[in-house]
């Protein structure tokens, strides 16, 4: 398990986002880091492929969540290395 692999995981839909969330949580638990809850999946998609679909927002939110998780994990690794 590594932060590099977490960064390499592609997030393009709900299943890939859920896989990334699970991996990040496992990585955090292994390092003793508690991550905030990931963004919830949208429930209001109409299925018509709208420009600005709620799923686009979810993928963006999932990517931002990963960035925050990676920053926190990097910080924790740095503190652990110094100790």
C-alpha cells in the first residue's frame, strides 16, 4: 500500500471513486490516520447526460477528497519519520 498508488487510481465514476475511498481509508488506518468522510454519491441524476451533471461534481469532489487525504498522509509520514 502506498500513497503513490492512491494517486494513480483513476476516478471517473462511482465504482472507481468507491474503490479509491476504500484504498485511502485502508492506507490511513495502516498509518494511524483518520480521514474525513468521503463525499456522498449524488442521488438526483436524471440520466440525460447534462452538461454539468451531478456526477461530474461528484468526481471533482472525490478528486479533491483524495488530494486532502494524500496531504494528510504525507504530513503524518513526515512526522513519523522525524520521531
